């Protein structure tokens, strides 16, 4: 596991200061794929207004409006608040987002292309930040397989089921997505801009492989899921206030670590960029 540098991810996630970009023209396809080529993570010590985060995210495509409207930032339906903070007896954000390994909303026909998460408050205990996020390169995992094994996976399709996801008890998102019909996506996904290939299945969200019996597909889903999250493909981000991380959902899986609770507060603003049908 890499901590403090994101080299394990080979550029499918990056931390950046949008201030340099916001005023310029929309990102070209080449710039848009440029973030595939490098990754870095250091304290950016920046302040972003909701307008600036939204303007920056728009450079990469149209923005999603979350179904969890009760946790949208007031006046900004594009911003989803992730937080454990309770004000006047009411949670101000989604407190349990992403607690298991996943790629965002793979249970939809057009899962988001990328997500931009901005840290406003980070829990700290004994000088150490808590509430890290771990990212795994599903592309590096695929590339680690021998060529014949890679070839055997191309062309397979997996069934993704929203209701199969594990949510914290009482989670409203679980209720919202429980009736979404199953969707099929390729087991090996190709990046729409760079052509890079990555494993796009996750145990607990994929319930089968098309045209295969459960006895074959479930062990395959487990094997590929375990491969993606091997320590050598992971990067664990220890957040600092002001960090903005953007990741590419087609190439990355991630998980939020739940190792803090009130009175330690965590507050994040998340913006999601629309995606296309996975190929
Ligand atoms: O809060 C986090 O660290 C990540 C939550 C998550 O999975 C997401 O924003 O997509
Ligand atoms: Fe997520």
C-alpha cells in the first residue's frame, strides 16, 4: 500500500489546484486524458467556494445531480455534502458514503465519469488525520495478469445490482436504489479517452457474469475483486483541509475508512461528472 504518494495509481486520481484552470476554456480531450499520466498528492492549502468547485468540475463534462437531494448543499444541487455533522438534530450530509470497496454508481447504465471530493473539515486525533480514503487501480490490476488471462476476460459482461450493495442500517440511499433494474457492463472496461483497460467488477455489487453459472461467475468476481485491492495497487489518501481529489471511476475503485466519530468532524463537498455507457 502506498501512503503519501499516489504512484500506485499511475495517474487515475489526482490532486490539483483548480484556481489556475477555472478561468480558462473547457479542457480539451487531450488535457482531459492528461490526468491519466501523472498523479500527485500534497497539501494544496487552498480554499474553494462551491462555485469554484462546480466550475472546475464542469470542465470535464456535465454534472450529476444526486438522488440524495436532502444532502445537497443548500442552493447548489450539484454539490453533495458528505459529513457526520449533526446540526439541530439533523445530519447535514451523508455520513456513510463509500464504506465498502466500490466504483461510483456502477449499478446505473451510465456511471459517473469521475468524482471531485473537496475536504473542508478532517477529523484529527493525537495529531493524526482520520477518515482516509483508499483508492485501488483496477487498470494496474488488469495489466498484472498474463496476456492469455487478460484475453479470456475480454468480451465477458457482468451484472451489477444496486440492491446487492451493503449500506449502513437505515441508509436512505439503500432504499432509493433498491428497485433500480440490474445493468450489464463489461468485466474489462476500456477508458473512453485513453483506451486503457481496467477490471470493472466488484464483489458485493456484481451478482453474476452473463452466460455463466453462479459456480463459475461468483469465484471469478471474487478473484478479480481481491486482485484489484491488493496492497500494491492501492493508494491511501490521508486528507488535509483544502485537498481536492479527483478520480476516474472507470479505472479506480475506492473505499472510505470509517475510523472516527463525533465529536471528531468530517465535512466534504463532492461533485460528480456524468459518464457514458461503459465500453
Ligand atoms: O468520503 C470518502 O472518503 C469517499 C466517499 C465516496 O465513496 C465517494 O465520495 O464516492
Ligand atoms: Fe464512492
